[in-house]
């Protein structure tokens, strides 16, 4: 019986499949953003939570900078521009998606197994870093679903990505 292990464990999911999974979530989150009434996206909240506009800005601060950092090991914090309308938010979301797509193809496959300190402070493997960003988006999108329901708006089915 052999006890040797390969130097790099095999991937559970391929990088292209992970990107497709993530982009499916991003398409769904974009639909949630688009459903918000213009006058509520930056003003409506429940129970002391941040507005969905603020939550979306947090997602923007993480997504494209993470993909860029994984590709280059240069961790640049996203500096949000002033986003005052839902149209601005959607345009920024779309630009972030383009940056993710462009950077993703430049991430070396072994990078997903490396232990990294993103932004000089968050330590984990590359795949953990990506998974964290996706999980954060899902969490905040769930808050958006609660807000939409409180506003009498049916959110999109979560499985339709």
C-alpha cells in the first residue's frame, strides 16, 4: 500500500468551471440589483442592516480586486467611485465582471493551491480566497432578497443562474 501523495492535489473543480459558477452567481446578483426601485436601493434597510446599495458596493470592493490579485499577486484595494444611481451601480457591476473575466485567464492553475495573503491580511489558499468572495456575495444577495420581499417584490429564483 502506497502512502505517497501527489505534490499538488487534484482540483475538485476546474478553473473554467469555477469561473462559470461564480459568474452565474454574479448574473443572479445583477438581476437582484436591477429589481430594486431606484428610490430604495440606497435608502431602504431593515433591522439596522446596510442598504443593498452599500452591500453591493462591498461586493464590488472584493470581486475584481480578488481576481486581479490572484492573477498578478498585486493586491490593489478597490476605491469606489461615487455611485449615486442604480444605473451607475449596474454599470460598475458590469465593468467588474469584465475585469474578473479578463484576469481569470491569467491566474496560474497552481495559484489556487498556494497559500496567499490577499490585501496583505487575509491568509488562505487561492481557492479559499475565491470561495470566500462568492460566499460573501451569496450572503449579501440573500439580504437583498429579504429587502425585496419586504418591498413587495418577488426576487428571482436562486437556482436560475
